[in-house]
C-alpha cells in the first residue's frame, strides 16, 4: 500500500471516528454513560494523530501545495470534513 492510499484510508476513518465521537457525547452528558465516549474518543484521538503524521509525510514526499495541506488540516477539525475533502481531492 502506498502512502497516498494509506492517507486516504486514514482520512476516511478519522472522519467516521469524529462522527462516532459526536454520537457518544449525548450518552456521556445526557445519560451519564461514560465508557462509549472513552473508547471512541481514544480511537478518534489516535486516528487524528496518525492523520496529522501522514498529512505531513504526504506533504513532504509528494510536494503538495501549502493550500492543499491547509485544507486537509482545516477539514480535520470539522465532522465529516476529511471524508468530504478526500472525495473531492482524489476524485477519479
């Protein structure tokens, strides 16, 4: 698997984990059920860090423009943002 395909898979997984993390918030704050939020939050945090490391690696190796890297960085702060941008940038 090359670096770009790994980055794409992690970008999608990070976007899904962000949505799942948002879904566990009502369980935590509305019903006092903490464990789903802890598990999903840890997974989301790990995927976010991996996403950032891979974004840096892709930027260096593939000589992406600063604008593209900044767009992915900003998209990672929005739920579903990395999925939407990944589909838009890597459209076949």
